[in-house]
């Protein structure tokens, strides 16, 4: 296979260009927040001409929604892995604590989650996209505890993600496990 000479024109690949734009838009939304995402910011980061970016994403809303949809897809993949992992776990509370700790410590994941959570305050139309993670996690956890407990765990993990993104520190696995076990274990009054 031959390599094009340095002065040769590049082969047009609109899909590759779109992926490059979307990747940069996602990076900006995660690193600086969805409000920092503009066509110009993507152009500055990628070196792609502004006109090319607006050809692929005519409005900032289209660009923001596509970037956040990409983040949502990453979250859905992570949730699929969590569901499979918890299904095999002898102790779901312990395993969930380990998984949460790993993800909360991962700066990209924590910041991406924060971007997803805060976006509806800037764009009401993206609320459903933002709520999807909590709803899907609640559904997964319902296989391991009551529906109310699953919702409480999802809310707790949302808060832990926000705290980790803001402070750069995740709660320890033991603390997570203690709290998750307390939330996932029915109280004696619920058993009666």
C-alpha cells in the first residue's frame, strides 16, 4: 500500500471528519463543561475549519446533543458491564462498591458524568438523555434489592460521582460498601 506524498491532496472522508469533530466536542464537554462547547472551540482544538464543522453540525444544539449522546453511549456500555458483573457477583453490594470506586477514581468518567448531570440546566431538551443513566442503573439494581433501595443507591452514586468530579477524590471502597450495603439491605420493618 502506498503512502500519499506530502503535497498530494487528502482523500475526502466526511465520516472520519465528523468523528474527529465529535470526539473533540466530547472532550471539550467533559473537560470544560457543556457550556464551553462551541463550534469555534472545536475548530481551535482540532484545526478543522469552522465552515467544515458547521457543515456537519449546523447548530450548537446539534453539536452538543451529539457529543452528549456519545457520552450516554459510553455510559450505557459501562452499565451493561456493571449488570453482567453484578449478575455473577456473590456479594452485589461489595462488587458494586468496587466498581463504583474504580469509576469514581477515573477522572474522565467522573467529569463525563458531571457533564451529563448538569446539561439539562442549560438545555431542557437533553433532560431525558441525562436521566437515562440513573433510570438504567436503578433497573439493574432492582435485580439485587427492592425497587426503593435500587433508586436510593442510584441517587447515592449520582451524588458520589458529583463529589468525586468536584474534589478529584473518591470515597474509599470500604465506605462505599458500608453505605451501599445499608441501602441495599431491607430493614426489619420492611421484612415484616
